[in-house]
């Protein structure tokens, strides 16, 4: 891989990781009773909630 491609890939990886961390923090702030953790490639949300909970609707809208 060319050096510029490696640098671009590294920049993209850091930007993705930062975006995932920001989203996890925002979800955690909106729903403090849910467990939010950053995992490889995404975010895991666990806890007991009612599916009609507006916070879960908001989280689901982010996934679209």
C-alpha cells in the first residue's frame, strides 16, 4: 500500500473511532440506565427497557 494510502486509512480509522466514542457517550447520557460500551466496530447497548421508550426510538433512528 502506498504511504499516502496508509496515512489516509489511519486518519479514517481514528475518525471512525472518535465518532463511535462520541455516539456511545451521547447514548449513555440520554439513557443512563442502559449499559453502553464501545466494542470492535460498534457499540453494544444492554439493559431492560420497554421497546416504546422514546430514548430507544431515538437510538434506533441513529442506526438508519
